[in-house]
């Protein structure tokens, strides 16, 4: 799979910036579990340093970090098979983040669409961290010399930037210290959209809770959100081409396909010609059946925060054991006394 001599290693992370959404699950965590179970070395992180690029209540941040750890495990990540840890507990991320900020060009950062989307018209009032975030993300990946990065579609540009940063570092210092990591963007729902607006991605931080399905929502809430999801008056088409210019219809079909591990064309073969009044309750039932066991396992794990902290400490030590020697090589290459 890898284009270099580096050992295959998977790294990815999620911000503990609120409730995990169905978008995070289908776009990222479901893939994390599949990669873990394929036998590749996998490292998954709760990226709290990224979360604080926008204001986080300090008490809530700790809870959200533990909840994300519980969600990872409830979704099928096994701390014995993957390294699961919290970013700020491994100092290599921040240290390498600074070094890579000095390699990253401003022109590259100015092209990052996620900053533009998140900052909107308020760019002047945003933190420097939100702007610099992709250089820290490059450090997250490269601190482990990771070769593969499973992400949703919205993060593709940041993984491509990571490749540019890695290549420039290798070139500037005349050594092959970093692999050029590949984004892994697969499945029927790589970009799950808001249930209220098919042009916006489903997001933890969307002010409207009705725009998203949270992994902790109960069956009634999930069913109600899907029932009220914005759609159009037409019936479902029989072929994927019929979803063109119908973003809300496409979104619900993509979600169904991803949850049932089938393809969009198979879903449309089954439901083509049906109205949303028929399709939505079937989708709601599928979502509830899929998510209910995850949310009850999360609740069980959250009853023992001491055990979650123990697992995270253990994960941080294992992550540090990989990242610290790589950081030492980086510092040496840059000319720092190590
Ligand atoms: N709507 C989505 N569809 C598919 N994948 C998604 N991801 C996020 N939203 C969707 C993927 O989830 C992983 C973790 O994302 P993140 O929490 O680090 O940051 P984000 O992309 O900014 O996610 P949110 O939910 O929108 O968080 P907030 O609201 O805090 O900014 C990534 O792999 C991402 O692609």
C-alpha cells in the first residue's frame, strides 16, 4: 500500500469538541475499526489541542475527552489492539507542531478551505491556533511516521498539506525522515450532511442539535430527527444519477447505504419509487438498531472515568514510546542539541 519504505502505520484523530456525530462515526470511526481489525498497526487520538482552537469549557472538555474515549471503545476500538490516547498527554505533538509550522508556507495555509468555512466573516476574531491547526495535524501524523490516515472528505485537503510539509522537510534537511501519508477516504458516507441543510456538513458544533444525530441520542430522538430531516417532495429515484441536485435525498440514501454496508445503487434498487414517508421510518429503525448498542456501551464505560483515565495514560505511554525517538531525529536534523 505504501509508496515508501516506511512500515505501514495508521494514525487518525477526532476532536473532543462535543458529542460524536453520525458523520464522525460513518466518515471516520467505522473506518478506524475496520483498519484495526485488518491487522495494520493503528494509533487513534483524541485531539484536545485541536479542540481548544475554539473556546471549550475546561470542565466540559475533560468530560468530552473521556466520552470520546468511551465512544471509540464502544464502536469497536480495542485498547489492546490499537493505541488510544489523548493528544496533550504526548508532548511530541506540540513540539513537532512548532517545528513544522516553521516549514509550512503561509501561502499553503491561506488555501485551507476549512479555516474559511469555520471562520466565515469573523476571521479577525478567530484564534491563531485555528488558522495554524493544519500544521499541528501534520505533526500528529508525522510524529508517528504514519503512512495512512483514515478521514472524512472534509479532511482530505489537510492530509494533502501534510504530504507537502513532509516533502519540504525531507527536501530542506536532505533526508527521508517522513513518509508522504495517504488519506483513506472510503465508504458510502464520506461526507454526511446536516439534516437541516444538504449543503452543510453534519458537525458537532452546529448550533442546531436537529442538524445532526449524536451517538448518544436515544431511539425517539433519532427517529424524530430523521422524520423531520429536510427532503424534497419527489420519490426516491431508481438510479444514483437521479440523486443529482437532490442533496438532502442523496444524504439520507448515503447514510442508509453506509449503515447497511451496501452501495447507493443497491439501496435505490430496493427503495426506488418510494416516498420519504415510507423510507424515513425504515432508515430510522436501521439507525436505532445500529447506534443503540453503541450508546448503551458508552454509558456503561462512562460510569468508570477512573478506568478511562487509566487506559488513556497507558495509551499515552505507548504513543510516546513511538513518537519520542522520531522527534529526537527531527530535532537532530534541524540542528537542535538533543
Ligand atoms: N459530516 C461528516 N461526514 C463524514 N466525516 C466527517 N467527519 C467530521 N464530520 C464529518 C470526520 O470525522 C473526523 C473527526 O473530525 P474532527 O472532530 O476532528 O473535526 P471536524 O472535521 O471539524 O468535525 P466536526 O464534527 O465538524 O467537529 P467540529 O464541529 O468541532 O469542528 C475527521 O476524519 C472528519 O473528516
